[in-house]
C-alpha cells in the first residue's frame, strides 16, 4: 500500500510492506514539508534449537510452526511456542526529519529510533536566523534526539556559512554525545538486535 501526501494531514502510513512500514508526519517549515520514519516490524523470537531438539523436534516445519506462534504436538505432547521461542525482537528504525524547525511531529517520528537524520542548518549563535527561515540549530536537533530517546544522531542540511560541520557536531554533542555529521554517499547500516 502506498499513499500520497497533501497539506492538512496529521499522520499517515505512506507505505506498508510485510516486514516494515513508512510513516509520515507534517513538520514545521515555511512551506509544506513532511518527515518520515522507516520502521521494521517486530520480528519473531529465536528458536532455542537445543531445547527444541531435546523436546523431539526433527522436522523444519515444526521449527517454523512454533516460530510463527503455533503449538506443535510430538509423541502426544503439545509444545507451546513459548517453551522454545525467545521473546519477540524489535526491528530497526530510522527517522528523516529535515527542512523543519524543532517540532512535536519531528520528535514523534524520532521516538526510540536507532538512527535519526535531522537537519542542523545553523549553530545556536544563529538561532534567530534558524527561526526566521524555518530551520533548526544543531543544539535543537540534539535536544530532539535526546527527548525522543534516539540511539544515534546524524546531522545534515548545513548552511553554506559552515565550511566544516565540526562546530555543529560539537554543539550537538554537548547535548547528545552520540552525534556525527552525515557524509554524502556514505552507507549507514542499521543492525537489528540479535
């Protein structure tokens, strides 16, 4: 399922696939802008292979059944999934929040994400200019990341006045230490928890 966006929306799942979804929220800029969150859906727990084999599991369909939540009967005994399957595992998440002033929708998109890509157009020294142009400072981006409980913050969308993003990174790290400047064409790999 894929949905287009128009002004006036408050929250929308714009793409829904079997393993993940993408949601959008309107963010605050001088013109219509939306932020996005990629969220991998919860994954089943891992099967304890040794425990399952000790209970008589021998066939692949038995492992698949309990992993999907279906009890399996072996030699007259019904084995419940929770006897051999660990807890469900959260999926990875990524939020894309740029061309925006700090806003509640941006924080909502960033809640608990593994990686937040947030604009940091200016340092706090130019906070007035950021407000006038509908942008964020590095400190504001870091505050969003901290309040949202993000794991990692990538700063981007720097004003041309900064030939080196290090002052922006330093400002953000004072609030949210796990911060770095995004690098063009660099791949950032999100690894789901085991």
